[in-house]
């Protein structure tokens, strides 16, 4: 018995030492905006001041467009997720505004550490105000979809149309949650793991939200990895998960009265595609399009297929 207990104790010590070595070997320090900008803030990127927050933004297309399209990315993503959509929309003579949300991309943490859904909606309005935009079509994916419809609820006079792409909003249970999200949303663990970022963790998390993981390129992994290391983003991600939960404001979705297009990837394992029906039920007159082979970020996985539906919707 004593030998068995001793062997177990030795094994635990060995495992602990191995875990510590693994943790140290995969420690990735924060990087500054200046370090990351050379690759991820090329023209036409700009930084605008929103109450002390330097928001990384791109504003493209004709400035005389009376109703620009604002693209809002999801958790741990960035304005780059909309590259394919932006090119197609600008070619159609639409003005396209996209920016890194607080806690993500090159924008980074909010000075007051406020990541409530109401504050995110307020940030959207402040960005529009800074660009002298009175009305806009809001398109958002995942968290960005949540922010888009919440903005339409809180500031209805500022929103002309909605395009909701695999949006959050209702309470849900994920079929498969990316490991990076599990870590960031687990108290204590998210503090211990600060600075810990194996590239394989990012790769597996991105592949988790694609319908076809083989489409995840090395450059795409580089982008998610690099922007996660922006100073303060990892700590802010944990706060975002704590402060903004699915279900907040869900009872107000039925207040939305603007034309709404709901898009979903049938292979979305993060937010169940079945919720598209709930959104359609609660938003009068809304349209639903399901993409059978796509996952949680269909606008990034297949921009050509998905943007066609948006262009048709905006032409009505």
C-alpha cells in the first residue's frame, strides 16, 4: 500500500512538473499595437478615438452612400473576417465600415473594462457619430450579430436593415465549444492560463467553427494568433465572457421592426442553427437562409456564396 501511495505521489509530481514545463514553453507575451500594425493595419486602416479607446477601423467605398453597411465581427475575430464581403460590397458601390470591437483585434481592451451588450451597442453608435453617419445597415456575426440586433432595439432610429449571421442572443448550449473559449470562460483557469497560447490551440479553435476545417489556412491561423496576443486582449476576453451572456435582452428581440436577413451555417456547432427559426419567429417579416455546408463563420468560410444573398437582400 505504501509503495502504491508513493508511486501515485511521484506520478503526480512528475505530471505537475511536466504541466509547468509545457505551460512555460508555450508562454506567449503580449505584443504592442505597433508590433502588429505592420501586418494587420495596412491601408486603408485607421485609428479613431472613441472616448480614449483607439478603435481600429476601415471605411471603404463611396462616401455619398446614404446608408452605409457596418460589419461587426464575433468573439476573438477582427475586421479582417469581412475581407471577402467588403470587396464585393464596394464593387456594388456600397460604403462599408468595419472595425475591431473592444477587447479584440488591434482595438484592444476598453479603458473602463465594460463589455456589456449595452456598451457594445453604444460603441457602435459612437463610431457612427464620429463618421457623421445617421442611418446604417448593421451586419454582424455571432457576438457581432448580438450587438447588431441589440443596437436596433436600443437605437431603432439609427438602423435601416439588419443582417444577422449565426447571431448570439438566445440562451443556447453548444454542440462543440472551442477549447480557447472554454479556457477563457472558466473562472480561475482563465487567470492561470494568461499568457499561455500554443498555436495549436488557436488552430483547433478556428477549425472548430468551420464547416470544412481544411479551408483553414496558415495565414488565417496567423491572423487569429497574432491578434489574440495584442496587449490586454486575453484578459479582456475573459471579462467579455463574464459580462455578456446569451439571453440578455432576448425578450426584446420582437421589438425589431426593420427588414432583417437571418443567415446560418447548418454545420455551426457553436450556436445551434435551430435558433434561426426562433429569430424568424420573433422578428416580423424576416428572411432566413441556411447554408448547408458552412459553419459558424460563413462570411469568412465562403464569402462569395454568402455575400450574394446579402446583395440581393439590400437590392429589395
